[in-house]
């Protein structure tokens, strides 16, 4: 069976890709904006087509000879996501019909269309309707509500609130009912839909026990071994709630607002098709899903995160725009006496809990300010303490390029009056650290010049600290070898 996977770098897509690659009966094709976002192992294991769903020619190349296609695309990070989602789905089903695709599997959201339905949920429902509009392509819509798993947006919000706030003033939306589901169970349904013996369009609503959000928060506290208290405050508006989430969780204001608007609507199962067509799947209970997510975090086995999906901010276009940068702050050091592989490992450990080598408190202040004005903020952290891959978030940066032992390129996602990059390159016996900035108008130029003193302190100490950390690491390794 030839299967196409779209959204392969998203939260669900990365996990589903891993499962599909393990199935020898599947010939997998992957559709991504940038091949460099995939590991060499994936590139060697399947056919990869570059493009996006707004480009019909790249879609034709991707859907050619495909039997089943997974549609895991969502434009939530974009301000006009509703229009983009609709156009994307229209293009996809049109080309799928032309190419003779037999089945499309779509992961949508629980809910019904009414006057209370949020724009985000409405977009998910309408995307499913568009994908189901072909007379010759069968569409199976797997609809989930709150997905619980390490790195999921829903779980990160709930976990951060519970961990950071012993006493929570909660808006009335905590009484809204939902049916959460473990990410592992979502994958079971998606994989089961691949071989389901059914030939008509089908909507399958999935979820575990129905419960209000406040019960999810209390059960999360129980799983974490914490005692928490909730005090309902009915006057908290959507905007205030969004700022609250923006302040205490890694989710930026724009996404927080979209999610909070959705909390006014119940996201509960509307049909029994999960039990009818997938009787072998029994969703795990909420507290078990939380415990499994926590275990993955503790064992550093987080496969994907909600913030990995924003391809618009790190795709190939940004790899070429550095040459257009007007301002450059470059530091170079001789590394003749350093192990280059070890040095590159130190560079790639930047950010997250590891810090930024120098003046961490300044990075923290910048992150808090960025959060306050609706940016990504520094508390997104990093998925793994040591490894980096193209496309994933790193505090308020996005990894734009990684070349082993040669180059790390970060693209700035903090609120800036322009575009910024931070690059580390190893060339022969030189470590070259460069900060690039392309200003937008006069404000961008004022911003750069105003920060020159801070840049001098931060970036000079950064490269010195990298070398110092590498030397200490090397000395420690030698000392351990002597003791052995």
C-alpha cells in the first residue's frame, strides 16, 4: 500500500511517521516544505516530496500513485488560518480526486456547528466537510478533542498551570465538558483507519471519559503528587484568560486566545462509531494518559512538541535571506586546540534549561518581555537537552539549519522590528559566531543601534563561554580516562 503523510513535522505527524516507517507492508511518501527537516534515516527509508498544499503542482507529485493519504495540516500559527485551511483542503481533495486516491484520513476536532462554536473549531469542522466533498475519494474523519501527551499544547497548558500555581483563580470555562484522549490512542485510531474495511465517508469521534476541565486539572495535580485549589472567578474574559495562559504557560498569546475561545464549547463525542468500527481500541483513562506523558518527559523520550509545526517561520526561504542582512555582529576565535566535534556538541546544547552560556538573566528578561507583548517567549525551552533538529523550537528561536560539526543556524521568533538569525559555524580552525539582523524601517534600525552595547556584552561572552565550557568538558573527560 502506498501511503502519503502530510504534516509529518507536526505534533501528531512525527509520531505517526515513526509508526508507519515500522510497517513493512507500507510504501511511505512524505510531503514537507523542507527536506532538511527530516533525518537521514527517514530520507533513506521513503520518498520525500517538497512543497505545500497551496501549490497544486507539488501536490500532484505527492499524491501520484498514492492509495491512502493522511491529512494532518493545520495553519493555526497564521493569523488568517481559517482561509488557509479551507484553500489547503480544497486543493488537496481536488488533486487527490485527479490522482485516483482511494482514501483520505483526516484528524479533526470534536464539536458541532452552532452559534457558540469558536472560529478555530469551526475551521476544523469545515476542513473535514471539504475533504469529504469528493464523489470518488472516501474520507475518514477521526475527530479528537483534548489530546494528552508529552509535548501536546493541551497537556503543556494544563501541566504548567498545575505545577506553577498552588491556588488558581479560574474562569467559568473550567466547567466546560470535554472528552480527552491519550496521544497513543489517537495514533491507534489513525493507524486502524488505514486498513478499515468500509467504503463510505465516515466520521469517528474518539475520547475517554467525559469530564470538565477543572477535573482534568485536579487529576493532573494528583498524577504529579501535588495539592491544588481552584477558585472560580466568573468575570475573567477570554482576553484576560488568554493573557493568563500566555504568562504561565509556553503557549504564545495568539494561540492561547484561539484555544480559550474554543473552551466555551463542549468538545464531546457525537457518535458511537469508534466502538462500532474500532472495537479493539479501548482509550486509556485520563490519569493514565497524564502519567504516561510525564514518564516520557522524565525519560527524555519526547518525540514531538506542539511548537514544532510552524513551518512558515523556518522553511528554506530563510536560509537564503541572511545574505540580505544589513547588520551583522560577528565574533571569531581560533579553535586549533579544541576537538571540533566536542565543540559542536557544546554549541548544540544552547538554550532551554542549559541556558545561553552568558548573561542568562538578560535572556530571561528579554523572554519575559517578549511573552508580555504576545511573542513566543523563552519558556518554550527545548525538546531534548543535547540534540537539535531542523524545524523545532528552541526558546524563542527556531532551528533553521543543522550541519553536523559545521553549522547551527537559529531564526528569531521573538517580537522584532525585523528578521534576526544567530549562526555558529566551524570553518577549519575557526569558530565563527554571527548575529544577523534585517531591519524593517526606521524602528528596526533604532532597535539595532540601541542594543549594540548589550550585544557586545552578550555575544562576546557567549563565544568565550562556549570555548570555556568545551575546555572544561574536555579536561573532565581526560581526568575520567586517567582514573580508569
